[in-house]
C-alpha cells in the first residue's frame, strides 16, 4: 500500500555539488536548523565518518534514524577557517 512515508532525520535537504554534500533547505521545525546548521554548509563528516566519496543515497541513509536520536554533523562553512561539529536531534519528517 502506497501512502505517507514516515521517516526521521535532521530535517534538511542535502544535494551534491562538485562532489560535496551541501545543505540546500530546511523543513519546518528542523533539528538541523535548531542545532545551528545553515543553508550552504558543506557536510564533511557524519558521526565522525568521512563522507568524501559517498553518494547522496549513502549520505541520506546516515542522516536518517530513529526519532529523538542524535547524529553529529561536521561541516565546512564559507568564511570560517575551521570545520564545526553540531549535534542534531532527529525528528519525524512526513513525505506524501
């Protein structure tokens, strides 16, 4: 039966550009945005795992998980010299 899918994740849309994973959008009530991530941040690590060379499917699989669990996302941000890590709480995301 096809209907509504219930997923839990960070509440952000990520896309690949020039081989890098970039945050392009947030859903309302996003755990990622609440944690301090921003649109155009480049994701480099998920739970300390280097994602260079991963495809989008592999990255999204790492970002998803059970509701109210956490994931640590390390990013590079334009204008900042050092990478930053953020702990994000996963929330349900409803897709129709």
